[in-house]
C-alpha cells in the first residue's frame, strides 16, 4: 500500500533536491521498518530450508509491483496516493478509488498491529519473558498508547533522529549479516527444499508485507532533482538492497539454528539467530534494533495514516468527523479511531494472522495500482507485456495466500474477506450519499 503522508517528513527534511542516495534511504528505511524482525520465523516455519528463496521470490514480486508505481509516479507527479491513481484511471467510477482508499487505511491498521506485536515480542525477550504472552500484550499496548499520546500532543521526532534510526538499524543488520554469514553451516541446507517447492512460494506469499514501504519513494517525486532517472533507480535499487539483506539474514538463520529453535522463537526469531553468532550481546543488539525499527514505524505510520484519514474526511470519502483537528492541527478523531482498531487487532490476533492479513492487503492495493497502470498505459507508456506479467504474478501470490488459508484456517479467511466486503460496502454506500450529507 502507498503511505502518502507517512513520508511527509521527507518533504520538510530535504529542502534541497533529492538525489539517488536519499531516495534509496527512503525506500530501504521504509521496508526495514519492522518487516524482517516480524516475519523471519514465519518464513522458516512455512518454507523450511527454502526460506531464503522465499525472500528472493518476494523481491521479484516487489520489483514487479514497483514497475507499476514507477510508471504512474512519473506520469502523475502530484501526491502519489494509490487511490489517486485509481481516480485517474476510473474518473467516472469514483467508488473504485474510494474503496482503494478505505482498503489502504485497513492496511495501515494491519501494519500498526504488526509493528506493535513485534515490539512487544522483542521487548518481552529483552526483559527475560520471551514466552509470556501477557508481557508481550502489555508492551504492545504501551507502545501504541505512547505514540498515540505523542501524535495527539503534536510532538514530532526530528528529521535527524528519524534518519539516525534508519541508518543505525541498516548498519546493525548489515554488520550482523557480514559476520554471521561466515558461521553458516551449509549442511543445514540439505535438502534445500525439505518441505517441498510449494511451501517456498507459500512462504513468499505470506511474508510479502516485509517489502511494504518502497512506495514511499513516489511521495518524493516533486522534490527529486532528476526524477526520470532517479525514481526508477531508487525504487528498484532499494528493493534489491533490502532483498539482499533479507536473503542473507534468512541464510544465517537456517544455517546456524535448527528448524525447531527458529519456529519456537517465531515472534523474536532474529534475536534468537543473533545469539550463536554474537552471543548474548548480539541477541540484545538485535532486540534493541527491533525496538528502534518498530517504534519509528509505529510513529510515522500513525502520523501519516491519521492525516490521510483526515484528508479523506475533508474530501467526503470518509466521515466528516475524522477531519476534526485540535489547536495544533492534529487530527485527534482520526488518531483515536486508528489507535483503537490497531490496538484491538494487535491484542486479538496472532503474528501469523496479522502478517497474512497485511501481506494480502498490500497485494490487493498493489493489484489495484497495477490495473490503473494498465488502464492508463497510453499515458504511462507502460510495456503491456511487463505490466500484465507483474499483475499476474501478484494475482497468483494473492491466490496462494487465500488457498493456504482456505485449507488451514477457513475461519480466518472468512474474517478477512468479511472485513474487505464490509469496508467496500461502507465505502460505496458512503459515496452514494449526497455530498452535503457526507460532509456533515
């Protein structure tokens, strides 16, 4: 999904025109915002020894999705919101872009739940209670409550602090990957497809949320010095850099720990992987990096999502009360709704359920963007074959998640589709009302 406002600080931070290195920092920082800390254990649990391949498959899917964002971003150089692309593609069917906007907000809620769940899991591990669900839940609630308070008060982290967090977590993970790769026991990968070929693709489908974030680069198109050259390089480059880091970390995980050890520590798997590589210090270091990454992601996502909801309220796409702001122009009503729903999802859902929901939602939004690009191919100059191939790849990935859930947990897929249908019905019903009524 496309986080239109989450990266608003980029516009304030860089008064000078952005170059390639800044764009790559935006993309990599957005993707490694908590994803790898959350889904590594899930990937190994599903794909076994083939988990590193799952991350590479996801990289290819992300590149396919990135192609559509690149084309639309360079054609429509305004706000870059996914629902705006749908509005351009279907100007006479505003309910389509409205549904897309509502689904994006639903995705925000899922990712906030994912980040807070992960924060709680790594925090509980650092405190010495890795198996305590109660401690995890308390920490998840506290971190959401803290950043809700921060956002309501209008206290924003400085751009320098945000940049430090991004680069520190990338540095920690990169150094860990370099040190850990030398300790890998290649015999642990035999057989490589110990769970079969299909589980490797299933693992890729379920953990696709780890690549959510590269779209942030499209928000900076107006501030980019040479967008025609650097936007594509920034998006594709950040995806490949992130994919390489993910791949190396997955290799280290499978090559240093047993399947049972990784799956047992699913919620805080990366911290467990760090222990045989760097000892207790490594486990603590990765735990701190996870807390930094998820905290930053929660803060920026809550900031951006609330403002997107407020803007949709102002445009009549969502209820008018969501646009209400306090004296500091903070959209308190939108923040409150976002906080409550994210809190409930984080407390009631398991890590697997939250990841599956978030990945599927991200894919659905990307599919919508892909359809918009194909519909507007005469304007975006998209290659029809490449565009269709990317769309088909994402459709297959989405179908894989749905098929897996139908087989293993049909109740869960019913709940997820129930959410999508409910949101779609509300969006369409709300759009069908007279504008004056919608604005009340």
